[in-house]
C-alpha cells in the first residue's frame, strides 16, 4: 500500500474525476456443484489496467471472476463467479462510467442445467448441452452513453485482425485489443503479452512483447488520446 | 527456503529413506484451445501433504495440475494439465513409492474431442460429449506393491461415509480422507478443511475444522501408525 501510494504520487493524474469500469478474469459455468466450464484467464491484464487507471486518479470499479490475485489497492473490487453474475454487476456500474474496459474472458456458453449434487461417474459417457451466455460487451455497445469510451479484448487463434475488426464494428467499440494466442509470450496466464490495438478510425498498432503492466500504461495513454480527439 | 530448512531441522525424521508420491490440484480437460472442463481445486491440501512429508525426511514427488501455488522447497514438483498426463507420470513414479497419496481432484470426464481452433460462438447451443477419464486411483489400487500404502480423497455433497467407504474398498485403499463439500470451512480453495478419515480396518475418525497444514500433519501421523500396525 505504501509503495502504491508513492507510485500514485509520481503518476500524472490524467484520469482525475473519471469513473472507470474494468472487468477481469475468467467466469466459471457450473454443471454440478464441483464441475464447471472455464478458460485459462488469470485476471492479470485486467488487474493491471484497473491498478494503472487508479494510479492516474480515476475512481475505479474492478469486476473480476475467480482468480487468486489479491484486491488491488485504491479501488473497489467486486468478485463474481458466472457470466450472468458479471453481466448484472457490470450493467449497473457502466451507467455512470466514462471509460469501460472489458478485459474479462467471459465464457460464451454455459451448461443448460446445473445438477444440485455431484454427478456420480456411473456412465461411460455424458453429454452436456451448452447454451449461449449473454454477450456483455455487445450489450454495453448497444447502450453506450454519449462520450463513453468502450474497450474490448479479442483472444484469437486464427484470422486475428479480421476477427478483431469485425468484433470492434459489430459491438460498437472504440478500441479493441487483439492477441494471438498462438504466439509465444502472449495471452492467458503469461506475465507478458503481444497485442495489436485497433481503433474505430481504422488505426492498427502492433505492440512488441511487453509486461502486462507496460501494456496497461500504453493502452491507457492511447485511450486518453482517443478521448481528446 | 531458510524458514523451511529450520522447520525441517525441528521435525523428527520419521519418513527418512521413504519415497512418497503426492498428487494435487485440478486437471484441465480442453474442448478447444481456450476452453476446458475443470473443478475448483486449488492444490493446497496436496501441497501441504507433500511439504510435510518432505519435512519428515521423505524423498517426495509432487504431481500437480494447473495451480498458482509455487513449487515447494525440498521436493520434486511435476506440473501436468490433463488427467491422462497425470496418469502417465503417476503410474511411473508409483512403481518405487512406499506411500502414495492421491489428493488431486482429477476430472472424471473429458471432452471426447478437442477442436484445434477456438470455437466461434455462432450457434445458440452447443453439445459436448464427454467420455470417462482413466480412474488413476483404482489403477494404483489394482497394482499396489507389497507394503505400499495407498491413500485417496473423496469429496462428496451427500452420503459422505457411505460413498467414501465404498470407494475405499472398491479401489483397494488403506485410508480415505472424506470431506463434505456442503460444510462451511470445508473443501476446495479454503485454507481450512473438515474431514473424516476412514481406514481399511473400519476405523472412522472425525477431525474438527483445521488448517490444511494441520490436517497434513495429522494425516501423516495416522499413516505412519498404519504402516507400523
């Protein structure tokens, strides 16, 4: 906390008076009390963005799925489990936010039913029917407030720029951060990431392999300049 | 490491010359490069058991699924992802082990197929066919070496003692540690646990809510007395 106070004192307060909402981590989608569908997100990228925004003077809400990372200093952390939990919390907090950064890896699908007790492994095979989860990011794009900046992430294993551009437009985003999961040093659980940043004016910037903290700083610089445009 | 060396110096070397194999953590069973089925295991119970066995002078191999816990000092950690990876490593290491403690929460099922690329969420519904994973503990029970002690875990949400006793007998175990996931302070991710210990002579001992470190000590005391019986 002391270190964090010192870092903040040394950081220009460029987001003073702004409300920032960040999502992070995976979601867990249960099909019984002890089994669920998820993804490898560690929450590191979203936690780094939330911490950096707080350092720049913003009032920050961080909504995170299950992760072992501790609550960052100087902001409010909300812990949720499923995509539907996350949607409820994010939708309310987005009402007031100047900047919304959705870095969570929300599960696109959830099991149609969750058994009340642990399923005994009596059967050789088991079929799980999955249904689509709400698309939180698309919902925020549809209800975007005037002047609000909305940033999304796209983790892809193929057609990176094409898939990310399509997502940016369809979801009414201002910026999308695309990472190619097949590259070394990129994506989930790593302390580093390799990303391309696409904006709604057609700009594409490729960042080298950097720490997630450094990527957080560069993304916020970029977002601040977008707001001033 | 210094603290650990001091703790070891103060611990009676009751497992000197013994080889101990411990499994820990969850397994991840992927259905595409970024999505998988898993459970909430943090690995804490298995890591605590492995560390305590090493303190008592044993030569310890810890085989763990994905967890954010660091490698414990004074033993060999093997990191794996799926149940099939775990089976391969455990089966080999069990050949030489005097004591085998399977604390991992191995996924009973895995998706029949894993897509090579991230599945696009084009469909409203998706069906995943799951097939049974190998039962690692039952395999070890079938191939138990003379004098080898085999310990399993049972996490249940109903019929705790009945389900655990059935498992102990069917899998040829010497001891089973049963925990009721519905109790507060018990089971996954918690730093504490509430367990019942059942042995092959019909003994049932109920431990109060204790730290996972303290449970590790009591379980190893119990296992040592079982070996001397």
